[in-house]
């Protein structure tokens, strides 16, 4: 019994020694376990010449402190050189640790990243004889300081500074806390459980193992040899491909300032694929990014409040082009790609702009915004439409005979107007427009319905024209199309001295007038010097009235109220002259051959007596007329070319009223290794062209051999970087149905392969390899 009692007493003594701290002792903390534990720290202005001793810095008591100011710093000299891999300090105001050898030569300087946490040095410092703690400002109040051969506690936790998402990717960065590494963890539920994605040395990470549309939650922990910190605060995000992703500015940090050479701040809000974050551009400030090497830009997008413009600069900061965005929040294709861009800048066009997202593209990554039909007018076997520009490469015009469709494709046009001359009077048609770029096609515009017909208001000199409105012919204040749209439900109010007028491009003869109105009106006729030739007061509304005698040399016609005001629904004048030039031809394509280029186009619907073919050796002209064909011919072969030279073509339509504007531009580079497109041969020389698209859809066309070879030459030219991105194939009698004509439009980068099967012909078809996206 005595022996047992003796061992119990020993056990009690040992336990008391281990677990009961003596009075005044402090528990282990991030300040203990280092080389300075309890050591007297010297303070002075020169190493080796102490003015005092600061035991407070190494007493493991963060409530005591030492003031360092007036050039004084703290140091400790070891009895033999040491290796140091980590430091810690608790202070007010920033401090730095310096490491010296035995000759007091500075080995390294380390500015502490944060206060009160153990920090691992970028690399251990060898052969340290003296460590010094200095302030980096005017002074510092220091509570604790230590250095370690091996850190004794884990680092401080970190905080995620930034999180961004894109198409199947999430990017994070976080604050450095002096850790040896960081653990990136993720969960699909807020609060975890988290899985470890990676352990990284840096403070950034890109997670490419995510699925679009799923929300993920991230935390970061800091790690050193002593352990792992607590989790950072959680950040959640949902990756997705949007109109803002897939561009040249994805996730980049942009400069902000008043001059490209003098940035004053930075922003990542514009490139984070998050349309809720914002950057204010005002007071002359704008945002920009300078690329490491010049790029080509063909499309832009921005979400903003108040209008903005994108400017493109070369490597010498010379302005290459300025583009004012047509709409908000949609990808817009530039009129032509801008080459050799070194810097892109986003500027407000008014006093300020609030911008949420911005990107630029070599190739647009999403389809354009849908458009809206602004105006629809009808006449005798014709319907005219125009719609809002949305920065599309082209627009598809579609029509149905039942509201809601199904719609057929009438045409693909570059412009924002179209005249449909394939309609029958008395039938109601329904139209939609879609926008197209290389990334795809938008949803339909809202539908517009109309019934074409010949009425008392059609067939005149004012059909479909836009009229001026104001108090003086020399000073219009607005415009109207309500009076000339063959629609007796639309209206224009003329009051307060305002009247409507139109000035013809050349003098005309007028013999009759018509108007539908409430309250009397009069028509006035002016010559080219705005002298009044005659005034005619309409006696009846909604009836054609023949003038007492035709009026010659009329340059301007005006409609005025004869009382205090008038409400007018329709107006027209009839006579001779004043015909408008035809509209520009549509969908010009150029296919290169050996010392030749084959051109094809579509008529715009107007009656043309001939077409002029024009050519230039630089994009945009100036163009020279190289030939002319009759008004029922829609192709031309240019044999006066040199192989290896790129030629740029436009076509214009000509009638007695004048010449149209230019068609779209098409280019081609003739080469010796391209088979010349043959002149259309006998009816028997035909082939089946079968095209397979990247989405798996197959198309087959029964075409003449010349059409097949023209397609092949277009494909080869596009593969070598010339020609249009889109090709129109006439479907002829392929599934023609009740329509006058049908065309399919194929995009080069949507074709995976094609094959040609000739029949009843000996014409040779050049072999063409399947489309290889990596090669092109």
C-alpha cells in the first residue's frame, strides 16, 4: 500500500508540472517557438550600439509594446549563424525584417504582408547573424516579434479578392498571407462539404472542371509546415458562356485614366462576365487595354448606361478607327475588321457612361441581338420594309401567309431595307427579320403583317418617300412617312404653321393630286429656286383630282392646311419624271479561277436596264467600271486579271432614273491552281452537290456544273483568306413550292465536308479536301 501511494504522488506531481502553468507564464501562440523566444532585443540606430533593451518584443505578451521612431530599430545578434524561413510581428504601421551576415552585410529584406500572422519567406535565408526589425513609415508601435527556422503555427486565413466565370471556367485570386501554399476547395452547396481541387504556390487559380449553369462555392486555406489555416469566407459563382465571353478581353485588368500613357487606376469589373458589377467613366476618364502584340478585331459588345464608342489604336497610339455602338448589350460586327490593333479603348460619347461589361472579338462568339421592323409599306404588288441595325453581318428576311409562320427565307441582305416584289395584291403577308453573324442567327423580330394592293394612293411620284415637315422649306424640323405608306390609318397632324413637302432630284411634271384629310388642305408647287409656281386647294378628300393643266418644272411639292390645322392620312401627286434610281444589287459573290473571277449577284426588285461591274485593287475603292451587262443578267466573268492579285468588286443597277448605290463588296484572288469556272454548258452538264455541316445537317442541291465549280472556287478562296464568309446557293426547283425563288446561305466555317457527283457530263471536278478547322 505504501508503494502504490508513492507512485500516485509522483503522478500527481508530473500532471501538475505539465498542465498547471506557473504564475505569469503565457500559453504557446504564433509568437512562440522561434529563435527570439524570451531573448533581450536591442534597440538603437546602429547595429552593435544599443541604446536600450526591449524585452516586450519577445515576451509573448501582445499587450506590451515598444515604440520605434526617430531612426531607431530593433535587432538581435545570434551567437552563431542561423537559417531563417519564417517571421511574425504584431505592430501598428508597416514594418520590415532585414537579415545580415557576420559582417553586417544585408542579405535580404522582407516587408511583412500582414499583421499578427506567421509568414513564410519566399526562400530560407542562410547564414544570418543579425535580424533587424524596422518601420517603413515615420514610426511603428510593435507588440511582438519572432523569427523561425521552422514556423511553429499555421498562417493567417486568407480572403478571396476576386472571382470571375466564363464558358466552363471559374477564375479566383486571393490575398497573400505569407503561406507556403494554398488549398483551393469547392462545394456545390453553400457551406460545404468542400473537396480539395488543388494546392498551389500562387494566389490565383483557374478551375476548368466546372459545368455551365451550376453554382459552385469556393474557399481557400493557407498552409505551411505547421499546419493549415481556417477557411476563407466563401464565394459562390455560376459559370456560363454569354455574349461577353470568348473575346480578347476575357478576365483582363483594364487601365483607366484620361490618357493611354498615364493610367490612374485599373478595373476588372468590365471583363468579369458579371453584368451587375460596374465602372463609371466620367470626367474625361476612359478604359483601355494594350495587347502584347497587334490583333485583328471584327466585333464588339458592351452593356452600358449612356452611349459609348470603341476606339482602335496602332502601336504608335494613332487612331485607326472609331465605332459608336448601335445598341446596348449585343454583339456587333464592325463594318470591316480592323487590322493591327495594339490598343482598344472604351469612351463615353456624352458627359459620362456607366459600363457593366465590355469585350472585343476576332470572331464573334454569339449571334447578334434580334432586330425590330421599324416600318412596313405596301403598294401595287410590292411590300417595303426597313428595320433597326443591330450590328449584324447580314439580315434574313422571312415571310409567311399565316400569322406566326411557318416562314420562308426570302433573302439574306447586308442592308436594313428590303423590297419584296414577289407578292400578290389582296393577300396578307407576315414578315420577320433575323440577324446573322458567323456565330449564328438571332431569334425572329416581332412579326409585322400587311396586305399589298393598288389603291388611289399608289403609282404616284411620292410612293414610299420620306417627307420633310416644318415651317420653311429651307428649315425642316422633322420627317414623316405616314402620308406616303398606302395606309389610311396612319396620320400626320399639320398645325401651327407646319406643312409637309418633298424636293425631287430633278424637275417633274405634275397633272393630278390626291389626299385624305380632315380640314381643308392645299398643294403648292415650287421651282428649283423655291418660287411658287401654282397653288391648288383640294375640293374633296380621298379622291384623285386632275389639275386644270399640268404644271411643268416642279422641284418641290408642299401640302399645307388652309385653316388653323389639318389631319392628313395619305397624300400623293401624279405625273412624269422624278423616278428614283434603282436599288443596289444584293448578295454579290466573287469566285476566283485561273486568270479569271466569276461574279454573281441578285436583283434588288427594281427594274434595271443594265448593271455596271466595278473593280478596285484596294478594299473600299476607288472603283473603276470594267464592264456592263443587261438588266436580266446577274453574272459576269472578269478575264482581265493577274493571278496572285486580290481584286475587290461592286455592282450597280442602272435605269432611266439613274444609277443605284454600290452593292456589297466581294473580293477574290485568281490563282493558277484553281480550275476556271466554265461558261454554263448544255442542260445535261449537271451534278449533285452534297454539303455536310458541323451540326450534322446534310444539304443536297441539283446544280449546273458551272454553279458547282463556282461553289468550289469560293470554298478554296475562303480557305485561303479571300472572298466572302457566306455563299448563296440557288435552290432552283429543289423543294421550290409556290415561291418564285429560294436560296440557301451557307457559312464557310460551318462546313465540315462536301462531295460532288456529276452526271451526263465529262467535266472534271477538282478534288477538294474536307474542311479542317485547325488548318483554317
